C-alpha cells in the first residue's frame, strides 16, 4: 500500500491520538474509523421518502385549516 504525508498541527495529532483504541493503531486506521462514523451519522439523520411525503401532506392539511386543537384531540380520545 502506498502512503503519503499530511501536515497537521501537534494539537491535532494529540487529539487524534486520543481516538486510538490500542497503542499500535495507526493514524490511518484512526482517520478511517472517524470517517466511517461521520458517514453513518450523515445517513442516520436522513428521512425516508415516505416520511417526507407524510410531512408534505401534513403541511398541506395545516395550510388548508384541516387541523384539530389539543382539546379536540383529547376529547376524541376520551382523555
């Protein structure tokens, strides 16, 4: 495998070192682990197409006045 050098500050190197899970873990492994976590976090917050459609429908209903007050909902539920 080919490697390259990157310039980072000593502070950044120290911060990366705190993410090591074992002594001989390389910075390449640490960076790849962190990048995987970032990718997962990005995907985790995404809404499905179905959810986005439901939200759009709810916005339309709200805009057209098809809503219930909290009191009305509680009465319908018998609470």
